[in-house]
C-alpha cells in the first residue's frame, strides 16, 4: 500500500462536507491521504499524539480545518514541523471570519499556511499539498501540471449568454 503523506484533520464531523473538497482533489490526483477527526478542544490528547507522531509516520503535509475558535491548525503547527495548511470552516454566527482570524493570526515562530474560508479553501489546500509533494515527486508533479492545464483549457475565451 502507498505511503500516506497527507493528513487531513478536522475539529468535528460537521467540518467534513467542507474538508471533503480537499480529499476529493487528492483522490483526483491519485495522492493517498488519511482523514481524521482531531479536535483541539474535545480530543486534545488525540491532537497531541497526532502531532507527536506525524514525522515518524511519514506525513509530509497536514491539512487542518476547523471552525469558530479554530485552534486546531495552530496547535498542530506547534507540535510538529510538518507543514500545516489551515482551512477556516464557515460558521453560522460569524460566517467563518472567526475561523479565518483564529487560523491566520499566528504569532512569530509557528506558521500556518492559511487558505480561504470554506470549500474553495479546502480544495486549494489539497492543491497546495499536491504542489508541496510535487517538489520531490515527478509523478505527482506531472499529474498536477496536467490538472492545471485541463483547468486552463476549460476556460472559454469569451463570455456567453447561455
Ligand atoms: C470546531 O467547532 C469544529 O471545527 C467545528 O467547525 C465547530 C463546530 O463543531 P460542532 O459543534 O459542529 O461539532 O471545533
């Protein structure tokens, strides 16, 4: 079985419809990943163990999505040197701006690469993970180049009324 190099983690089952966009693009690019619920608040021991073992388990990128007081990506970045890509999940109360600021405003020393709020951010997180892996994996690089070319080719030259 192929080595899993990308970990997708999220604070709650309710984050999955958003985070699935990251999983879907990794599936499309044929990149193995694991998806886990790891909450900074509700399962802090799980977070600690995940971060502590990430390097030895061979993870090269962690995509972490959370909503509201979204400590998960930052806490994970504090526990492992594996690069963390943060996805702010949209919330009802503050539309995800709370999640965005929680993830984005890391103090010096522990960066989180923060994506846009919601599904677009999750999909871009998957693409960013692929781009990181592509630096050292020619097969993934080719698949990502092909995917980007296909996206460009799908964009019409001119707008239509249809
Ligand atoms: C966060 O609280 C999760 O990441 C989720 O976005 C939010 C709400 O969680 P649930 O109450 O839906 O489980 O920890």
